[in-house]
C-alpha cells in the first residue's frame, strides 16, 4: 500500500508556517536591507568582497573574503554604524568576519 504524501508547499508557504524559519527569513531580509543602506558608503572596488551577515539583537556582521578587505572595511565601521543609526536601524555594533577558506 502506498502512503499518500501531503500536498507540496512553496518555499514561501513553508517559511510562513514555521515561526523559526519565518524569523530567520526576516533577519536575512533585514541584513540585506541594511547592506543596501550602507552600500553607497563602501568603495566600489571593495563591494564584491563583502556579504551581509547575521543580525543578532543590536549587532550586525559583515562577511569579507580576505584580510585586506577586512582591514579597509574596519576603517569604515564608525561611518557605517552611524549611517545605520541615522537611518533608523537599532544597531550598536558592526562586526567583520573573514570568510574561512575551504
């Protein structure tokens, strides 16, 4: 005898039906929106080396591809944080994480 499978759900439906997934999706969207907000403050040559990372309470992480990008971005952190706060984001700290090579 075959077991009947439940009807398929779209990814959007699955996320909405699971509160923890919905929260993660919301945080990912917030991180992307914050990155779009500060992107113009980042030199064009540096942008391809940066990805928006995790948001945790009042802390936001930017992920960079290598140490040289991290060094340059570190100089911009006060400006980025101030811009986010002036734009209405409740962010106290912007951190940098260097992507591990695998």
